[in-house]
């Protein structure tokens, strides 16, 4: 079960790639052949199960694209 | 877009209330956006958004008043510290900050920032140093590095004719009215976290009425540096930090006590 989860506000994304460069589990990439309302290819999660909820993406994002959730420590029911 | 959040997940990052939902006009990857976010997060955490007044500069961040969810004024180029002085003196219960670039603060506005700091005005300055004039097309700023190529120094900054880059955080540290001055960066995740703590301490310095506070933030202008956003962060880490060392240049005992009491 994923330890974390990000929600991407696609239309705010400018496709700068800073988040991609800092994600420790390398699960972010820019969309291919698809553009958002601003005309940029937005960032996508390639493997949601691998997200740790570390929030590094949100910390470096200049456009506040990410909302981040992390599994609570104690109630972490193992699947 | 209804996304289901599992019950055992907790929210660790969400949109700050101190920012509006307006999309910024900044270039993709521009660190102005990161600095905006950090200020907003700090004002949220301090619970002072509704009594904060920001002063926007001239430069790429000229439209900052659209992006911050609070009262804002727009100053003539370099004059934000003079406006902040007036606003803070008339309304001392407000939290007042200026947001300024290096062209704004260290070129046309040098006199204003020095005298406001020297008078120990009780506002906070967030100084975004990207070593160039971004808005006008990438001309040399007082902070441009020796040898750095810009549109007005096409063969690189020649320090014999253009002088050496100004280290504003060190310069202002000399002034008795200054309580807290630090140089931070937003060039990687650990640095961003540290920069946020510094911004918070600067606002706490103001709230405690301890004197003038400023956070200089080493930033990027990937467009006018002609680099990708990721390359710009690397370039700045490699070249800017040597000339503009990170860390506090002034912290009075009262600010230190404030910091350690937290
Ligand atoms: C009185 C006056 N002189 C010159 C200008 C032109 N001008 C606009 S922005 C700018 C420099 C901005 O550079 P900086 O403060 O470093 O901000 P950045 O755009 O890099 O964020 C200049 C010289 C102006 N608008 N007003
Ligand atoms: S929260 Fe961490 S692991 Fe998840 S996408 Fe963002 S950077 Fe990657
Ligand atoms: S020109 Fe430079 S400082 Fe201005 S928005 Fe673009 S990257 Fe940012």
C-alpha cells in the first residue's frame, strides 16, 4: 500500500521539471502529447504506489501544483 | 476533480491561504514562485495574513499583489522601503514587508534600503537576488558575478569598469538599526526549508519590534541565464554561493533569544 499520495493541480503546472529532479523515487514525468490549459505538458505520476509522501515535489514547486498526503504512522495497516 | 483520500492518510502539504489562486506570469521554473510560497506559508503559520501589508517592487515580481491574498501596495522602482516606512509608522499594528529584486533593491533603490535599515524601521524585506535584471531582458545588475555574460555585458562583467558585485546582506549588517539579516537560497530542498525558517524568524523579529529584518535569497532567472530551470539551480549553486556565502550576517542577542526560545 502506498505510503503517500499526491494530487496534481494540472492547470497550474508549467512543466518546468523541478519536481522531477528532486523526487527520490523517480515517479514524476511530464505528460507526452497532452497539454494543460496554459499550453504546457503537465507533470504526471508514473507509479502512485511508490510515492512516499515526502513532499519534496511540493517544496520545490514554484506554482503550488501539489497537495500531499502521507499515511499516518500508527494506523499504517499493512495490506 | 473528486479524488478519494484514504482515511489513514493525513494532509502534509496544501495550498497556502496567503496566496490567491491566480496563476503567476513567471517563467516556468522561476524561483520567484518558490519565494512567494515560502512567505505565504510563514504568514499562514504565524496567523497574521489579515493584518499583513506587502509592498511590491518594479521587476518581474511587479504583479505580486495579484498573487498574495492580502493587502498590497505597489512602489516606484526601488522605493518599497520608503513606502513600507510610511505604512508601518502609520499602522504599527500591521505586519509590513517589501518584496524586492536585486535591480530594485541594490541598484535604483540602494539609498532607500540603506536608510530604512539604518533607521531600524520595523518592517521585513525579502530580497530576491538572481544576479540579473529579469524583467527588462537580462541586463547586468550590481549583483551580476564577475565575468557573467548579460545583455549589457556581452563579454562578461568587467570588474575594472563595472565594479564588484554588491553583497547587500554584509553591507546592511554594519548598521546599528538592523536586528536580523541573513542570506539563504532556494536552490535545493534542504535550502528551501532553511530559507523558510529564516523568513519566519524575520517576521517574528518584526512582530517582537526588535528592529529591521531582511532575508536575501539566492534565486535563479533561467530565462535570462539561458538555461533550463534545473541547470539554473546547479549553476547558481556552483557560482553564486561562492561569492554570496549563505548564513546570517547579523543577529542581535534579542533575535537570538527569540530564535532559541522557539
Ligand atoms: C524608474 C525606472 N527605471 C527603470 C525601469 C526599468 N526596469 C524595470 S524592471 C528593472 C530591473 C528589475 O530587476 P530586478 O529588481 O533584479 O528584478 P527581476 O526582474 O530580476 O526579478 C528595470 C531597470 C523602471 N521600470 N523604472
Ligand atoms: S511526495 Fe515525494 S515521493 Fe511522492 S511524488 Fe512527491 S517527491 Fe515523489
Ligand atoms: S525573466 Fe527571469 S526572473 Fe523574470 S519571471 Fe522569467 S525566470 Fe523569473
